[in-house]
């Protein structure tokens, strides 16, 4: 385990915030402890505070310890202790969130691979030292280092073999004491390039394995949340081995415009020209998205109406998000595979030099394609 230290130059906001947070509010409350386990590295979705803010409110208001577990190949843990504050204390609440954000930014991976079993061990020890608590996980579930290297498994869909694998871990002394701990897991089965997307059977395997493993460790409950990853990729992160998955065929780039039945009323991001054609087209695309098991980018492009670039990007994002929400109404799981971005009038390799109707479109492209990476590099995300 690495010993983690921070200096004032690297996180001045954090150090400035702590004296305010660590002053008592005059009210005795039962502390609420939580461990946050995340990689924030290669092949995995990136955690941000907004995703877990609601889960942390009990600790922010009642006081307690937040243990941040960095889940790379050599996991480390470091703790933030908070005193209780009043629910009406907006200033210290905002200060706490700012401090937590600094900690989350500093759990970015600094070693290759990801060792989930070792990270769970650190989280369990930290919660035990704090007197118990809950565990928040933000990870794909693909462990590539230590005693569990999933790239070595013969079949990532063979759920019948899970009990034998857990028994083998038990015999190696790799069942961690998580007695009474409630586990909330986000992003299980969600990945980013270069890790190939998982199909539904592979995702089901991961959820089944980790549920059985954590229950064998004594966890009181294991809950998987369906939060959508925000699509960010940690640039220059230490490498993580790609776990082999079943081959999936991604859709080719699709133009969603009036010709394809997804044309918008002029100057509107929520009204379409032909509601019936829009519905028919989206039904067909949603089914293809779902069965492909790949992640996609919906990118809203606009013609140049003379307004500023930022406004046009926001408008393009609104149209892309409208399409994504329509997909979500048809199939929430398919919507989890789609990220909306706004291009506006940004110059891209597919933007026409002859401006006008041809640039009023929403593109659907695979996230890990060259075009998908291009759109993510120039587009606006929420």
C-alpha cells in the first residue's frame, strides 16, 4: 500500500477548507462513515462528486470519515474527517463538497492495472477502524491484477463457475471482512476505450460474481446503480490490461436529419418535423444500439446562424440530448450506451464547407471510433 501525502501547493483549496469544516457545530450527531472505491484511470468511467453527492450527504451533515480508496494495481487509501454541520449551513456544505472534489481528483491512478480485491481489503480495514459504515464503488468490475486477474478467465459468462472461484479465493484467504457493510456499486460493466464493450451476459456475470463475493465477505447488501458515465477519459493514465470479451459489431456512423426522419423544427431542440417518422427511426436505432453492446456518441451539429460558438454548441447539445432522452423512453439500457455532446458549428472532418441544411444534423457514431473520439475532443458535454 502506498503512503499518500499532499502538500499545500498541490491542493490549496483543500487545506484552506479544512479549518472551517473541522469546527464543531454545537450539536451531537451520530457520525456516518463511508468508503469510496474508484479507479479514475484507464478503461474505466471517471467518478465525479456529483454522482455520489447524495450518498455523501449523511456524512457531510452528521460528520464522520470518508475513506478514498484508489483502485489501481497498488491500491492506496486516504481519509477525510468531517465534523457535523447544520442542514441550513449552505456555506460549509459547499466547502465540504469543494474539499471532497479535491480528494476525488487525487485518487487518479498512478500505477498500472487495477486490483479490486486489494482495494476492497483496504476499504474494509478503513471502515472497521472508523467504526463501520457504507461502501461506494465506481468501477467497471474488471480486476486485472493481484489474486483476481479476469483477463485469465476462460469464459466471462460462465456464472455456474462463480461459486468455485469464490471458494478458491476463500482458501487463499482473500475474503475480506465486510460484515454489516452496505455496498452501492456504480458503473459495473461500463468501460471506456481501449477496453472493448461487454455484452449483456458478460455484464450479468460481473454483477453476479461481485454480489456473491461481497455477500461471502459479509456485506449486508449489494446494490447496483444505473448512473450513466459522463464519457470522460483519463488522458495519459497508467495502462490497464484489456480483458477479452465477445466480439461485438458497432453501428456505422448515422446521420439523424430530416432525410432520416429525425428532422427538427427550425430553432427548436424539442420539436420534430414528423413525430411518427421520428418514433419509427428511433425504434429501429434503439434496437440496433442495444444489441450491438457498444457505446456511442450523439453529436448535435448546427448551421452557422451568426450567433456565438458557445450558444450554438449548447443548442447542438440540447438536440442531441433530446434524441438520447427519446431513446431512454424506449429502452433505458440502450440510453446508457449513448453520450450526448454538442458540436454546434465546430469544425470537424465531416462538417460541410457549404453551410446550411447539410450541417443541421445529429450524428450517432461509435464512441471508440476515430469520429467518436474527434467529436468528444471538440464537443460540449453536460
